[in-house]
C-alpha cells in the first residue's frame, strides 16, 4: 500500500467517524443531584453503548444544592431532567409546563429517621418535636404528610418545628432535631456510618405511611412534544435509559463502578455506591419505565391533601404522557 493510499484511507475513516458523530442526536440530561448510584441507569446506558445504539449522543449533567432542574430545563440548558413529581407538579402549576414522559422509579425511598431516645414510636409522637426537612422542592411530600396527620408545621402548640435541613445528617448527629429526612439509599446509611446503631433509630417510610409520592421521573417541556423529531429522540432516549436501568438492577456492583468512573468530584466511595445501588435497585424494580396511573393518582391525592396550604391547588391536566413509553416499550 502506498503512503498516499494509506493517507486517503485514513482521511476517509476520520471523515466517516466525524459524519457518524455529527449524525448522532444530541440529548442533554440534567440530574437532580450529584453523580451517584441514584442515577446509575443513565451512566450505564452511556457506558454500555445503549445510547449510541439508538443514534444518540447523551450528555449527563450532574446536579447539586444550587441547581434546580426545572429552571435548567426552562432556561434551555437541558432537553430532559430528573425530578420528583411533587416538585414537577408544583412547578407546572406555577407556569413552567413540565410533562412526565417516563417513570423509572416505582417506589419512594424517602423517610424520616428519628432517634429512639426522643420517645418517638408513631407519627403522633412528632408533635412538639423538631424535624429536619429538605427544601428546594423536596419539602412537598413532608408538608402533605403533616397535613394528612393534622399536624401544623409552624412550631405552634401541638405542631412541629421544621428545621431547614442541609443535605447532610448533622442535625440528628448533633441532636438539633428528633428526626431528619433521609433516603433509604443514602442519608440513612450516613447516620449508620457515623456510629449510630440501627436499633437506636426509628424510621418512617413514606411508602409505608401511604403518602409516598413519585420520585426520579423524566420530564420535558410540554411545547417540545409538539415536535415529532424531539418526540422520536425521547423515545430512543427512554428505551436506552430503561435498558441501562434494568442492566444496573441485575449487575449492581458493576453499575456502581461505572458511576464511580463518572464521578469527576472523586467524593464517592466504592462501598457507599455499591450499597446505594443495591438499595436503588429495590426502587426501580417493577418499573419498565411507564408511569403507573394508580401511582400518579396517589401522588396527586397526597399533594392536594394539604388542608389550607396544599402543594397544588387543583387537579393537574396534561402533566404526563404515555406516548413516549408506549412507543419505546413496544
């Protein structure tokens, strides 16, 4: 082979690669929080080439305490976001038309974790206590639950005092609060790792209390769904993402390792991510990505049941579509 021919072949190969890259549809996904196993399905789908097989070039943007996914979406910084339904529905009612296109998480991982020494054994015992609650859209399930129980959250007599909890477990460790917000796959284990034994704790899972709301759904802006090309791109994205999630469920340790490889901060540890992935797999189990109408109805009912201060004031319309998952899963 002549040098000239070799150069021509190399140039052709480079050109073909460039054309293929250009042909790939770009999708930007904004996560709700930092890179961790909570989002393993997306990292797995990218690592295993599931997105590439669908002709997609997916950028996964980590979140953080100062990042509100709905704002990123509204500002054009992402095509699709991961968000909790209470936040999404409240945002929709305020004028940002978020639409749920898929629901990889079937169950809620949210709970209140309390020190047993405070004497709390049932939700009735919350009265008069200080409870740590996350805000920035994460407070909605808690406020709905307290409203269902008839417990005021303004610190008044017979009510609870709400401590705006940072994204850590310090208020419980420092005994500033009787209970704090935790996720089954993350903060609960931070409490355990800090030296508090499971038998010293009492946990109340929102799922068990009948006030669970849907978490970690995929949302887009409503007007985007009027574009057939965008819809087709989302069908491919959801199909590949769910393939990633099911792979992660079945190969949790490998999925955790893929997450670690994508953690630019270097803050995550192997032990924590593997444990997190095994817990997250319990929440995605039973979901093929399609939103379950009963789960949606329960979420809406919980959010409307806020007494004088409900999270949403009226039954949402158009807040979800099954068109994407119908096409992706068939």
